[in-house]
């Protein structure tokens, strides 16, 4: 990694939403404070916790650490409050049950030095559980060992698999404020995707393929409790973030160089939903999705699901692809 000591030091604010995560929040905050690159400030937004998490944060007593309390309004409201309170030029997000490795913030600062005009900066991550499970999502379309890189065609890569998570993303504060980009409040899942999509449509992404963030699985209240099925459902469970992306696609609001990638992304999400329906034994509903011509934008995935759907139920489960 190239040294950034002779360049302007980016001031990075860290926003940590907190709701009933007393068992984990101290480790999350400590992972920021012990980073190899100093955060400008660390804002923990207590979203109406009923446990001792806020008290544990307050007892840590660091000058860079601020605890802000608000009535329970959801993770999006907590993140938005943190953004409004941020004093740095960039804002990073960390959930209270996850953590950063010491190399994460130095890597982000290095990405900013390499690619100062990006709309987001991110690294890969790994999933873990308290029972010792640990796994890194497979990167498709990105070389993990390629070093710092700039990603221009975000959606073409995203359609092949998730390559960062909320806790591995840093965004210039001025983009969020000047373009009125915020986390949609009142939505339970996929609210972070709305932010990533709106930024990726307009700016490139600075990226490092090293997994430098730990994403905890199996905690009640977490956004994902399984691996590797990170893609949300389509059809009857179509998340608002994807609905809005589809609306922008249909209205030609998506830049031309992203349209192919967005189309494939929407197809893959629909196929993931069909796969889930097949696994639940809801073949008729799955076939309704599979007969939608838009699914053909991901032809291999579609064909494997289509063939599995037409097999006897006794063997279908063994033929359904992982996605």
C-alpha cells in the first residue's frame, strides 16, 4: 500500500447506529478507536435501546466518541442522524455488532488518495459467527489481489454478487448532503441498497478486494442471518430499493453505460426470488417469475432454474442452483 503521509489526510467520521446490542457494541467502537488510521469522530446514535449498550459506550470515555440518543425510529433514521452530526469530510458506517480490522481505515484513506473523485470507497468483507464460522464472499468480476481499483460499471459486477457491505463503505459527506441522498426511513430491509444505487449511478467506486471488515451473522435484529444468500427477493417480496431502481430504469433515468448492468441486476434478483419459491415448494409462483422474458438477461441462472422447475418434486431440490 502506498503511503499517504505526504498527502492531505481525509477526515473520516464514523456513524454507528445502536439498538440493543450491549454484548457487541464495545468491540465495534474499540475496533474504530484502535484503527491504524485515526477516525475524525465516532458518532454512536442510540436508537432507543432498552439494554445497557448506551451506558457501556458512555463509559468508554474517548474524546473522539460522541453518544447521541433518540427515540426508536429505525436504523435508517439513526444513520441519517449520524450523517447530520458528522464533522468530517467522509462518513463511514459500522453496525454495532460488526467490527473493522486495524487495516480497514488505512485502506480507505489510501483509496481516497488514489481516486479522489469517487462517490464511494469500499473493501471486501468476511462473514463470521460466534461459533467460529468465517467465510469471505466470492468475488466475481473483480480480482481480489488487484490492489486499489476504480469500478466504473458497478451494476454489472453487483449483478454477479455482493462485493461490499454497509460496514465496509465510506462516502464523501458532501455527496450525501448536496444531492439529498439519505437512507429511506421506515423500510426494514435493503434501505442501504437505495443509497449505494443512487450514488453508483453517478460516480465510480474506489475499491479494494481485501476482506477488512467482519460482518456478524446470527444476531437477532441483524439485516442478514444467513450466508451466502444476500440478495433480496423480487416479485411479491420486491424491496422498495429495487422497485425504485426499476422505475428509474423504465423511465430512462439510468445513465446509458449502466443500463445493461441494471437490467441484469433486476433479472438476477427476480431469479433469486424464483429460486426461493421453488425451495419452499411454491412451483406455480416460481414459474410465473421464470416465464417473464426479462429473466433471460441472466440466461445461465434462468436455464438452470427453469429446468429444475420442470423436474419431479422428488429430485427438484437437488437440481436448484445456489445462485
